[in-house]
C-alpha cells in the first residue's frame, strides 16, 4: 500500500447503467445536442465514452499557461470555422445548476485543414458538419459535481458518493 501523507483526490464507486447511443444530425450545437439526448433518456449522471464525426465550427478553450491571469485564468479561447474531423472525444454528464438542465463537460481532439490538430474543452457554438456518433454510459451511485475550486479558482469536477438524502 502506498504511504501517502494526505488524501489528494476525490473518488467514489458507482455502477454502470444503460448505454445510450445516438447520432447527432448536421448543423446542430454539440453541447445542446448531448444534453437533449441525455434528457430524452432521463440520464443525469454518466460518462461520454465514444464520439466521432465532423464539425462545421469548433469552439473550445485550452490550457496555455501555468500561472493564471486575472482576466483569462489558465486558458485561451479558440473559435475556428471548419471543416474538422472529430478524432476522439470524452466527457462527463452531471446535473446542472438550473433544475431540468445538465452540465456537459466534454473534451475532444479534432483535425482540420492541413491535418492540424486542436484539442481542449468544448464550448457552446461547436456545430456538427455531417454527423456525430455518440455513446454515453449511465452511472449510478455517485454524484459528479462541477464547481469552483477554492484553492485554484478554476471550475473543476468533484466526485463523491451519491447523496441519498436528495
């Protein structure tokens, strides 16, 4: 067993539920579509395991500095018109801050003109080109929560045992 000075991670054990597969049609906002698929299947906690397809527009931010600035934090925003091939993507689905809404935390790698690669945290405004295939695995027994970390000031994911009192 490792001899660690203090617990330095959040974790919880859950179980897998349903597997939801979907195709997102052309010209759709990616994050809105992911949320709509989850809501249509009453899924509020899960992992985006597979996503492949193409984008007309790619909106994301990526980490570009070790020390945050007050104005920009750790990241830089990037919005590019395509076409792009979605090479790989994964993410988390969790309850949103507003009732009936979900938080889709999604990262991807996409290739564009001259086979240049872009990767990072996908933002609203990422639009499908011809198609996007999506697979989401439902998770039971844990809570995935997005919120501002008091230590870093950055929005992060916390994982914990399911709060059965809710």
